[in-house]
């Protein structure tokens, strides 16, 4: 696998950074997180029409651009850097399930052109993202059960649901969402909306099997890891800039050895996270048999790295860093929310251990 960034990917990064700097400044993030929808429909339309982001990794025959997870990782890194409020992760996760499945390709063109917001509902009231613990059922064309922590489930036009039937666990599409009981949950990270949805005999159709669900969750883990990388890089950047200009005892505090060491530690975490994301994105595109372990490793490492760097950013900004008005808190709360999404780091380390045949040895990793 090539663990390098191409010229095209650098150009994509530059275009995205300019776009999100204009469309997602901190003031706009704070405004959107207080709205019921949690995103700007106008910006969402621009993301699809102007940049083609929703269809970036969707096959050309389904209305997309036909790129891979490597390019998606660039997008998510820049979105994490800007703490973008949009149902993008939810929609990309759903698109990955549809691409890997066999019965829902007709839904992909709407996702690609931005006219359809989709999400994938897996976790239930127990909070587990483990496919083996799915309890919702599908029988006679009807879906029954409750899904919790559904990304942007309150605004999704199409909801893909992990459920059990006589064939085992599969993915089922609910396309008529008008009558669903959807409740937005209180969350620490207000920039990302989660919902609890009840399905009481709701019509649905099968669009994927267990393998499609697994592929979608792995792609989502890589995407979220890339987003965490972007947030970690931003918290490092803002901290380095601050310690250059904050003076104490007549010197920039960045000249003190203890501050240098803490910034250096942050840098090592960010660069190691970058390697993990590049490896996982490359596996998704070229070595699917390696994706489960690579995705779990990237999610575990990037979650911890982001949480640490965001916490250090608050500490090293001193008194101003502890005020809610400072943007460091947006990143700290996003880091904590992302750390738990799709399972905490320990769950992913246990998965790596299991895939390596070291069940029970996760504590040593």
C-alpha cells in the first residue's frame, strides 16, 4: 500500500480547507449546534453540488465520482479540523453499506447528489456496536425494535437498520420515515446530533447482509479516525501558536522546556495517528482482508490521541483555555464524543487482539 499523499489529494485538501474556513468558522459551528437540525442545508447542497463530497467514494455507475476511502480520509480530516456540523459521517456510513450490499444501489444516486440524507442504525439501548448483539428483528417485511445513538437520525431521509431475520443479521432500508418516533438525545458534543428511533412494525426491505454491515462499520471507523486526526492536528496548531505569543517572566511560554516537551508529545501523537489513518484507508481501498484490524487500530489510537491533544490544548492555554468561549472546548467535547462513538478504544483494542488470535490479551496492548 502507498502511505503517501498524492498531488491530487493535496489539492483536494487545500480546496476543502478554504471551503470550510469560509463555511464553518467557530461562530457558525456554535450557531448550528444550537439549532434543531444541526446543520446548514445550503452548505450541505454546496458540498454535493460544488465539491461532490457526498458522492466522492460512490461508484460512477451509481452517480458518484468513483474515488476511494483515501480521498474520503482527506475530507474527514479537514472536516474534523473545522468541527463541521453536517450529517456527512452518517451518510457516508450508509453509502458504504449500500455499496457493499446488493439490494439498495438505487438509493445511491440520491445520496451522491446530496438530495438524500442517510444513516445507519446499529446500536441499541445497551449501547453496543457489536454486530453479534443486534436485537432488532425483521419478519414479514416489517421491522421491529429500537435503535439508539443513531447519527443524525432525526433528519435522515433513509435509515438503514441492522436487524435479525431467519437469514441472520442484515441491513434493512426504511425509506418512509414520516411516522417514526425519533427523539434527539442530549449529548456532550452538541456539534453532532444523535437520536433514538423506535421501529414498531415499519415496512423495510433488505439491502445488505452481515458482510455489508461489517464493511460499513469498518469504513466508518476509518472515517472517524481521520476526523479525529484533523481535530488533533488543529488543537496542536492552535496550541503552538498560543505558546509562541503568550509571555510570562518576560519570555514566550513556548521557550520553557516543560512546554516544549508537552508540545513535542502532542506532535508525536498526531503524526502517529496520521500513519494509522493512512494505513487503514489504504487497506480499505487495496487490502480489504486487512481492513478490520487496520480500522480498529486506527480508531483506538486516534481516539486516544485526539482526547489527549484536546486536553493538553486546554491546559496549555491557561486560564483562557478553561472558558467555554474558547474554541478549545469545541474540540475537547468533539474528542470525547468521538472517542465513544462506534465503541470506546478498549473495544477496538480487544478486536485487534481477537483478530490476531490473542483473545484475552487486549490489556497488554
